[in-house]
């Protein structure tokens, strides 16, 4: 018999207006404090050709490794219900990474004779970014909801969520309330069955 930690309370923050990561001239920096303790956990940066993220202190994010140990890689987009936790980086296709003073790539676009070419694993997707961060010396797992453009260095942050119990995994998108129409259909279906 293997015991699995029970899920605790999931804290979710939704922004009234998405944070837009895009600039034409000067670099834009957007600090993100996931749990509201006035400590910056991650910093998003938007330049004229790219959007990236940097983990503060010992915080980390899930990447697609670019090869070798501690080299880094692009931020890996995660589908809803992907399990984010201590074992997430044990798979051969993703890894936990952080502590690098530079920014990990979300999208980079270069202009050529055929128009812009954008690279990055998140390009053209609305998905989740898996994060591991510290709250008062304890490790917590969470997600950040991102949309990334396809043809320009543009991204939007819609919100984030994290598991309030330390060391407990969280599913990407967990804590999200279904849209009213979906919820209404669910209630209607249950009433019909009843």
C-alpha cells in the first residue's frame, strides 16, 4: 500500500485584465508574486524580439531541456490536468530548471526576407507553465496560465494557481471553476438523472 499526499486547498488568482507581455521599444519587466507575500517569485521579460521568464532565488519552472546538464531550455507548455510536482522533472522529456540569471525562452521572433519566424515550445498556444517555488522555506507547486502569440513576441498572463500544502502536486489548471454554461449543463444533467 502506497500512501499519496492528499490535496489541500488550491489558491487561484485570476487577473481582471490579462498582463500583456509585448513591447516595441524598451524592455518590459513584470514581476510575479504567486502567493501575495511581497516576494517576487518569477519575472517575465518582453523585448522587441522575445518574451521570457526568470526564476527568482531557488524557484524553478518546467522546461524542454536543450541538452546536457544545467544548460536550460524553452519553457514547456503543459495541457490541463498535467501533474506538476516533485516527480514532474523525472521524465526524459521535461526537467525542472531555475537559478540561472538569464531568461528562459517563451517565444523569440526574428524577421527575415520571408517575414517573421518565431521559435519556442509555447508559440501559438494557450497552455500552462509548471512552477515550483518557495513559501517560508517550504516547496510549493503551481501553474501559470499563458497565451503566446504565433507571429510576434507577444504573450498574456491570465492568472495562476498553487497548492497551499507544501510538497503536494497540483494538476495544471486545478481550481478553475467551469464556465457558467458548462456548470449549468452539469447541474441540469444531474437534476435529470435525479
